[in-house]
C-alpha cells in the first residue's frame, strides 16, 4: 500500500509544473521577441543578413556539390585513362555519362576511352555528341573528324569538317592534317600534299607535319619531289621521338626502289639506334644483303659472335631473322655451332625446323623432328606439324595421315595450338587443313573470335558468301552487341537468303544507333531490297544517294533497288562502277541478274 505522504509530495511536484506552464504564454513571448528585435535596428539587419547568407550558401552548396560531382566523375575517368587502366576507366566513363550527360567533356572522355580500347567505331558517335553539345568549339569537331578517319568513315569525317568555318579550318594545322590524310586515303596525292604543306606553313618545321608530307612526296613520280620527301624525312632521322619511324620509312622506300646506297645507309643507321626494334632487324639484314654482300657478311659475323653465347630464346630469334630474309642456309650453318642440348629443344629446334623447311631439306626435316625434346615448352604439336610437312613432301602417305589425325585430336583439346597450327598450315598453302582446324578452334573459349575472324578473311579472299555467312553468324552469337559484326552477319545472310526476321531487326537497330554510318544504311537498304521493298529502300537512301560514287556498299544497294522500283535504266551506270573482283560470287550474280 502506497504512502499517503509520497502521493502528496508527487501531486505537489506536478502541480508546480502545471502552474508554471499555465503562466507561460508562447504567443506573448513571440511578440515580446519581435518587439525586442524591432527596437534594435542593427540586430534586425544582422539577422536578415545571416538568414540571406544561409539561403545563398545553401543554394551555392547544392550547386557546388552537383558541379563537383560532375567534374570529379570526368576527372576520375581521365586519370584512369592516363594510367592505362582501361578496366577501371570503363566504369568511370559510365559514371561520367550518367551524372553529366549534358557536359561535352563526358562524351569526349568516352570517345577517348573507345579509341584506347580499340573500339574506334564507338568513338565516332561519342565524339560527335561532344561536338554537338559544344558548337563553336572547333577542337571538338576536329577530334570527331580524326576519329572518323581512324574508323575509315570518310563521309563522317567530312560531315564533322563541314561544321567548321572554312577560314577556321584553313588556319588549323590539325585540320589541315586531317584533310590531307583524307585525300591521301583517297589516292589524291596532289591534294594531300597541298594540305600537309599548309600545315607546315602554319606550324613551322614540326615533325608531325613534315613527316606525313615527306611520305606523300616519296610516292610522287617526279624525282625532284621524291628527293624533297627523302630530305624532309632525313631531317628527322636523329630525332628521339621520330627517328626510328622515319628510318623505317626511308629503308622501306630504298628496298622498294632497289636503291642500294640508300639501303646501306639507312639499314646501318637504324640497326645501331637504341630504339631499333626486334622487328626492324630482318629489313636491316635484307637491305645489307642486297646492297653489299661483303658488308652483309661482316655484319652477320658480328651478330653471330654476339649471339653465340646468348640464351636459346635469343638464338632462335637470330635464326628466325635469317629465315625471314631467305638466308636459311646461313641459319643452319650457324645452328650447328650451338650446343646440342640447346639446339634440339624448343625454341631453337623450331627455328631450325623452319630453316630446313625453307631450304627444302625434307629428309633432314624428317630426321630433325624425330630427335630432341619437343615437349619442352609444350610445343610437341609443332613437331607433329613439321613432321607432317616432311612426310607429305617425301610421299609418306600413311605417316602423314596418322600425323594429321593426331593434330586434329590435339586441336579439339587446345584451341590456342589449333589456331597457331592453322595459321602455319595456311602459310604453307594447306588451306583446307587450316580451315578445318580453325572451325575446331571456333568452339574453344579464348580463341573463338580469332579463329572466326581468320575464317571470315579466308572466305572473303575466296569470294564465298556462304562461308562468310557461317563465320559472321557464329561471331554474332558471341558478340551480338558489336555493330560491325552484326552488320556483316545481316548482309551475308541477306545475300544467301537466310534469317529474314532476325536480320531485319539487326539492320533497324544499327541504323537507329548509327544513323550516319553509310555502310549500315546500305545494308539496311539491301535487306529491304531482298524483302522486295525496293521503294522503301530507295526512300531510305534518298538523303545520301549522291554519295554512291564514293561508297561501294551504297552503290551496290542503290543499284539493286532501282530495277525493283521500275528504274532499271538507272541501275547499269551505278552497278557497272563496282569491280566484280571485290565481291563474292553470289554478290556478282545478284548484279548480273539485276542488269539482265
């Protein structure tokens, strides 16, 4: 039972608080505060200033955070690109485009990423969007044009250049280089020369202008022009950045024109440079062997001495150089001086086998492949490959058949070896065997894209639309997001009459994503033609139909659509400009059918 005294004490406590609250009138207090402030003018203005500052700083803080976030996302993307970390840069670029889609810098960094990642086709629309968001910034338009040149889209490049006033373009060395490169690619060397010379006048004596001008002049028929080109390039042969590149150009030109004095000069100069690459040495040795046999023998003796005590890897490289320039006999002679243990194991054993093959020493090659430890370095499959070549040349049919089946079985287990063996057999002229191995490799992760790309090139050389359809169909299943692959798949499917519904979706999607790409537009029009919608095809082509003389793809689609729209007379002058040798036999048959 509670104590009455405690209850009385509690009631007294709450009573006092209720009394205090009853006497506290909030409204009165508020008016008293206002009167207090009103009576003090300085205090009043101070409060007003503080409140205004809070509003202003709050607004600025919100704006600054948004600005900082946008700038930071773009800056982070640029930093990762500069560091070469494309994997992380990809996410940073996505973030930049998400938080700052209205900023041209975000699209510019996306274009830069695409170029560095080797996806130049994707760089073009990004660069275009950056330029469109920043009209009047000619630098962005020039980057758009340059990316289009790299993507082999001359019409796109010209569209970008058209946004730049003629005066601004004429006064931009960067712009003149781009226009000059476009002219050079078209084979218009006179225009290319004029634009590169204009860039030289604008910049002064810079390598970035004089080197391309020199390259163009080397292609001139006038000896004086060629001499001027050589002089321009020679000027930069001692430069740290441009020296090796200009020496390679001059050496290649000397080899092309059989200029023995120039061969000797440039080969000796290039091979002693610190930045002379491994790939430069075969050309240097070839030039020396053609220019002066005594000089070549002296250089070769020096190299043989240097490589005598080197590692097996370097020894195989040296033998490989001699094989490349057709001096396999010297390679075999020098290989005999190597320790037996090193010579009979890869990589030296492989280089020696190639020397024996090039020399046509089939019995020696057969013997060589039966000796040594070829399993070293997991290169046993190369022993089978060279043994197969020797057996076939020696007429050993049974042995050759057994070795071929062994290679096929191995190819089903190792895709990398399958691709390498296929490339080797292709180089030796065994095309059917190479194609067989490539189709086996097309099922293997990691090498499928490479194998299918090689198959597509093979069928292109064979002018085989069915083969290209097969290759691009498989490529499309692996990379459906790749617009170029999708376009090729759709085109060859249309040529042979397959996958109507699917290719219709593909060409529409590509056109929606890249409306200015003439190749994609031409494929879309061709698909419409195959679907007997020639009127729709011509309507689609109408805005760019004047470009057909500059685009084989456009001429093909336009010329085929004309007869179906009852304009057969106009088809012949269009289709007759296309060289049948550049088409598959199925495409050539379509043209014949349209003209007949």
